[in-house]
C-alpha cells in the first residue's frame, strides 16, 4: 500500500470492547468477511473484506482494563511516518503512540490534531494501492468527516501535514460552513465546527451501500439505531446516519433502488 498517495486514507479500524458482537453486526449490515490476523500479536485483531474481496479495514479489541470508548479511526498514508509524527508535534498536535513497525504490514503512529481528533499515520509495506477508501463501491468507505472545535485551525493543520485543500462549502446556519476537503484530485470528505461545546473533536465516516433502504432495515434489524435519513444528497444518492449496536457512529450512502411511496 505504499502507492497510496500522501494524506489519503489507507486503512480503517474499529476499536471495540465487543469484537464478536461487532463482527456479527457488520456481517449482517455490510456483508463483510472477517478473519483473524497476526498483525497485532497478543491482541484480538481481525481484518474484514468487502464482497469484491478487497481488504477494507480491521477491528481490534480494547485491552482489558483500558478506559476507551469504542470508536472508528482512520489511517492516513504518509511517505515517512517518523517525519510526519514530528511534524504533527511541531504543528501543535500530539503523538500518543510513537512510530513503530508492524511486521508484514508497515510503520504506524497514533496521533491527534491540535483540537484532539485522533487518527493514525501509516506507510504500508505492500506495493499496491489501498482500496479501503473507494467512493461509490459498495462495502468500501466513501466519506471522512471531521467535527472540530476550530475549523480554520484544523484545516490549516491538515493542509500543512497532508496538503489537503478546501474545495467548496455549504452554509450551515448564519455563521457556519460545512467545508469540503480534497487531497490532490480526490474528494475526501468535509469538516464542520461542533454544534455542542461538550462534543470531543472527532473523525467519523461513511460507507457505500448498494441500496440505502435495505441498509436502513439491516441496521435496525441488527440492533443499530438510525438517527436521521434517508436524506437525498446533491449527488442523487441517499444518506442515513446511524449508531451501531455498541453506539459507534457510522453513516451509509447509496442509491434508493425502489422509491418509497
């Protein structure tokens, strides 16, 4: 995955205290295939693939006794993990796991931006391009959304670190914007200021599905909660906002195969 361009998503990971339940949930909702992985010796680590056979991400069990709520986290590709980790610090962010090698996988570091949103830096060992982020391909991730306490400062940070650019905006009330971001020619997602002061800055994500109404039904049947939608997007696709059975946020985007009367 060394061919994944700088700053683009290379991997996604669910950190959970209930891996068996999470696996059952996402198998039901997304049809992912899971398998145990030796990538994290001593830990319960599983990888999952979409129906097309492409690896999409991984899942790791929260260590016993750790105080960490379940969450999804993205890995962003960099050419040099060590240099990028130093740059994170220089730009006001934090390094919470120093750069380290994962045999057969690559080199990673766990960091936060200056506002506290967490993500990984990664340089993969494989020469192929990651397919984890593949918008409009069912079973793959399609959107990355940053909710932050300071949108201007966050955009400056990610521009300096990854070269991301603002690529447009949509009004959110009289004083706020939903700002779209690009990495090179790739539409990566968007940023927004948090609506509530108590909200911890965070990254959240969306997955592509083949049928938004079937996805909604699958989420509800598997024990998840649909908090909004289906809502039509400017692209013509539809969006639902959900929480999985453990309460972790995830959005889904896809066509409405049969219009609802």
